C-alpha cells in the first residue's frame, strides 16, 4: 500500500500544475474509492473500514507532504523519507533511483494518457 501511495503522490505532484483541481480530485477520489472497495472485499466491518481509511488517508497526505520538495533535495533526505515509511528494506538507493525514473516517465507523458481508461472527460 505504501508503494502505491508513493506512486500516487508523485503522480499528483507532477500534474498538479498541468491539470485542473477538479480532474485531479476526481482521480484522487477514484483511487481512494478503490482502496476502500479492496478493504471491503477483505471482509472488514464498517467501523474497521472507517478507521483504516482514516489511517491510509493520513499516510497518503504525509507522503505527499514529504515528497513536495523531492526534486530539490539530496539523496540523504530522500533516504530519510523512505526510512520513515518503509523500515524493512536494505537498498534505499534502489527506491530513489526507481522513483527518479518514475518522475521522468510522468514528465514525458500526459495525465490524460495515463488516466484515459480510468476517468472519462
């Protein structure tokens, strides 16, 4: 889930100046709905779902906040972000490299191209 939230955070950060707030909000809402549906399919009750969703939303917003200045930060800071959210991996540099490539991929593609099967305009 955390890796998904990192992907979603980078995607939202990358397109926040290129897309309208309404489009990004619709995409965000869709993603959160899918997470909630997945939790429901596991079989959790409504109270547990509400608690988990609150935790997940807080986690997502925390990740978004931490990566906001990602492109201006050094590797040491980026490693500290991963250590904050993922504590059981050995090669943090791999994740830094991976998300740098992901950011590049996002910058070379339009939001519409990436979300065309998800959102209808």
